């Protein structure tokens, strides 16, 4: 055990390269987050955001996960650094939209399995149009698409199926049939990127309904069981296929 | 001694198991160990720690049941992993590390260093937050007092 030999480098020079836990990223002097100067003429130094995979330490940023270092230079908000890492296990984060499975009904609260270390709590009033008299029809084993209202390391996660204005905006109980499967979190982020090629190509193959949960769960429903399973297999294989292999596979399928 | 300062070729593979959240296989000479990591997951009430993750290490030898030597290796691995893991980010959860010895050259230090390397790679593959990395290298004192790194079984004798 004991201390380690680690790499210290300027943060800007490491952007786009692989970093390992224990690497120390030095920030240029003067960009400390405490120094916010208000007022018209003076240049406003924004706060530097420390994203997933990084921790603040006195000397700079300490890398805690292995992956590629990314940087986004937003105009007035300073910059943000984070590490693009790959993992299979989900850790609840506030605001994430996830697919959960109802495991128990305990009085006024449903227990939902979201794939994390604890089960999330979902109140029966957290659905659109739900009142004490008009309860939602949720059974054990149903699939729920909702977002986290409370999710931190100290408290039990809480889910809701309405947004801040009280509308459901696509959340709620996911209908019957369809197929639920699990993929890695990196693939979900790739699929959720705007103008994702995979989804565009698949939609030209068959029409289907798709729900993506940030906890690695995907729900698919197409017209027939066979079409559903084909889409499931392609999405699972997308993780390791190059774009050319994917186009070949889809061309073979649409030819059939 | 020049020939004592180089390691034998070693290889590793990550993400080879589909069930665990992280997995790694490390092969060094004739010794190879497969590590599987589960976590942060639910933990039984008695093992739950209020401020950090509870780490459990299980080492399975190639044949037979785990003995005293395996238990002491499990302790050492647990202390090493506890030192680098940022357990405070996942309180009241459990992290389980299962190591399976696939082939054993019969040398205890080599097995321990192989287990340490497999554990570190498994932690990386699972994406758990670490404050640094660790590794294991076995070494022996030569007859003239020099240090030989990664000795073969013959050299050990």
C-alpha cells in the first residue's frame, strides 16, 4: 500500500487524452473558483466546474476514474472538466431519467428498483392528475419511467413521474408488452446524444417505440415479437460494432 | 544484476465477464488470476458502515477450500483496496471483490502480486472512484545480496 507516484500535468494539455486515478491536473493560477469579480467593466472569471471522475484538491483536480479527459469552455460560466469513463453500475444522480421496476407497495409509497445500491421511493401522488381519491393504477412488476427528485449519497433516492410544473412530459407507467434489457451506461449516453445515427438508421428499418433510461435500461416495442428481438440484438451489439459493421448488418436485415 | 531487473511478460484483459460490474484477468508467467467486482450494491444490515462502503474480498484457490494463507491474502487485499477506494462517496453500500486463481505456479509471492494487479485492474474496469492506483511485484534477495525482480520458481529455490 502507501503513497503513489502519480502524474502531474496542466489540465489543458491533457484534454482528449486518457487519464488514470491518482493523476493530478494543475490549473493555471488565478482561475480559482473563489475569485469571482462582479461589476461591469472587469473581466468576469467564471467558476470552474468539476464534473464526474474528478475531485477538487488543494493543488488542482485529482482524477478518480480512468477515461478520457473532456473540457467544455462555456462563455460566461467558466469551463467544465470531466472524465468520460465507462461503467455498468448505475449511481443515482438528481435529475436523471431512469426506468425502474416496482418491487413493493408500502402504504403510500412504491419501492422501485433502479439498479443502484438502494431502492428508490415513489409516492403515489407523484403522477400527473393523481389525488388521494384518484390513485394511479400501479402494480408490482410494472415499469416506470421517471426522474430523480432526491439523489445523493446520504439519503434514499426519491423518484417522481411529473416535472416541476406538474405535467408528466412523457414519464409514467410504461405500457404492456415490449422488452426490457440492460446495456452499459456509455452506450446510453451515445444513444442520447443529439442526432444519434444508430437510432436514425434503426427507425428506417422498422417503426418501434423506445425508452432509454440513464441507469442502463432500454425498453423496446415493435409490431411483432421478432422485430422487437432484432432491434434488441442490434442495440446490444452496437456497443462493440464499428459504424461500417452496423450498416452492413442493417443492410442485410432490410434486404430480407 | 542486469538480468534480475526485468519482469517476465505479463498480460491482462478487462471486461471479460458479463455478470459482474467490473472484471479483469491478469496472467504473469504461470500464474493467472481472474477478478470480478460487484458494487456499489446493497449490503446486509450488520455489515453496513454509516460513512463508507463496506469492502469484502473473497479469494478462491484453484483446488480445494480457502485456507489460512488465502484468508491472510484476502486481508491484505482488503486493506490495500480500502486505502485507495474513495468509500466515502458510497456510504451504506457494499463492494465485493471475488478473485479466482486460474493457474498457480506454486509460489506464494507471485500469487499475491498477481492478485493485487488483478484487483487493481478490476477496480478500474468497474469505474469505482479511486484516489490512486496500486500494483504488486514479487522480488527476492539474491545470494550476493542483490534484488531479483519477479523470480521464477527455479530462481526462488
